[in-house]
């Protein structure tokens, strides 16, 4: 195995600390959270109190001024543990960066400290029933009124952290006739009149993740609810495109960590399980399958670590991030399928972590932009895409 050299002793110490937190505050409860369809909100405040939220945010906003590698460690540990109900990554490394990079000083000062402490849970609402990977096709509108305020109407679906959300960044059309150039981002507190939430959705996997629909019925928003203020009106699509490489790399990071965990679980299982008087591990097919999977996961880890280095240097481009997202999530699904097969009938039982990981993995090829869209992004960077 190639030694990973991107982490410092501080990152290693953080990994140990966060593992202890998971073992105490997440592992004992995750099965119950899967049954109820969402995690207990207390786990957010506990994480905030220990500095596990918004780690890469500036200290003045309640963060730790930490580099992104601390977030990488957290994503890896949650993925390797199968704790897919915990939406810390989206909260800390998608929602908060939008505020930090584009928000006005008033917006950052008001919301980021509350997101850092866990007092507020953040979500971002892009997907709609008829618009998923094609963000230009959204139909939710926020039309400006004569007094400068906005009237928000529409719905969103499959929103991670939606059930617990206290603050949602909503993608809406402010100039529908202008297409992508007429898109804006809005900060919408959950207690805003006219904003309602559906019940947590029943999903194939990610059963503890509080995914739900959001509805906006004549929601009156003040003029200063535009993320970034008036200067960012109709500039939302640009903001979305700028943040997608990191979002997609986060998916890739989790995919590799989950794949490696699946191999470890399967190694333990095949050594113990007896078939025809010998362990499953004694069969050449088992050994060769695991050798192939481990080789491919090692290749994926090296590539993802390189992408992480590029991110830290502000050099990660959209096409490369798309390569990482599509290839690692395709691999993740392959690994889970092969590992389930090596578990035999046990691989179909919910009590085994490989079974839950198999169900959890499938959406990885869909959200963050489908893998088909990733390939389109890549070909366009090669000069082959449609104009």
C-alpha cells in the first residue's frame, strides 16, 4: 500500500479525536436514526461544541481556521464508519463556504457563528422534481417587488439536511427569460412564513439522512436576503459553478473511504466464513477478486489525494473534479456489489454493514451531478462536447 503523505501529525491527532466522538455520539444511535429517518438534532450541537463544524471557516465566524485536510479526515471517517446520516460535510463544506465566499459581511456575521456552533443546521436547495443535474432548468422563482423585496415560489426535493434545516440557500430564477444568467441564491430561514417542509423521504439508502422536500408559497423575502446582496443578483449560477469542484471532490473522498472500508469488512468475513470445509478466503476467486478491488481502490486513493493537493493550491478544475467524482463512485458501486457477493446470503441482511453500504452507495453516481453529466463536462474540456 502506498503511504499517504498529505496529512500532518495534527491531522492524525484530529482523526483519533473525531473517531472517539463517533464511537461515543454516533455509532450507538445510528441504527435507531435509520429507523426514524433522521438523526437527533443534539448530535449537531455536540459536534459544534467540540469544534467539529465549520472547521475551515475563519475564527472570527466561529470556525477553526483549519485547512481543508481536517474536513477530508472527517469525511473519510464518517464514510468509512457507514455513518451516512450525518450531514456535517454539506453543512460545513458546502453551505458555509457559499456564505464565506459570496455573503455580505452582515450575512456572514449573522449566520456563520450559528452554523459553527450547531445552533443552526444549513442546507442548500438546488434540485427540483423536474430539474436535477440540469440546474438551468429550475422553475422556482423569486420575483422582485416594487419595494425591492422578493416573492419566492416553487418547490425543491431530495434536500439533504432539509428536515433539520434552520437556514437554506435556495436557488431561484430572478429573471426567468435570461436562463442561467437570471439565477440568484437566497438565504431563507426555516421560520419564514410560507416556507414548509415535507416529511423525511423514504430512500433506498442513506436512511438516517434527513432528506426531504421543501415548499415555498408566496414567501416574502427582504432585499438583503440575496446571498451577496444586490451585487450578486442574477449571478447565482456563476457561484454554483465555482463551488462544484470541491463539492464533487468531497463525494469522491467519501467514495474511496467507503470502498476501502467495504474491503476490510469483507476480508474479515471471508476469513471466518466456512464453505465446503474451508474458509471463503481459501478460494482463488475470493483472493483474486479482493486483489483486483484493492488495486483499483489504491489507484483511486492516489488520484483523489492528488486532487486534494490541487484543491489546497486552488488549482482543482471542474473537469478533473468531475473525473474524480464519476470514476470513484462507479468504482464504489462495483466494490460494494463484489463484496456483497462474497458475503453470500449475509450480504443481503441489513444487520451487516456491507448491506447498508451497498444501499448507500447507489446515490453517489447521481447527486452532485450524475456521472453522465460528469462525462459531458470532461468531454467539453477536451473540446468534444456539444456547444
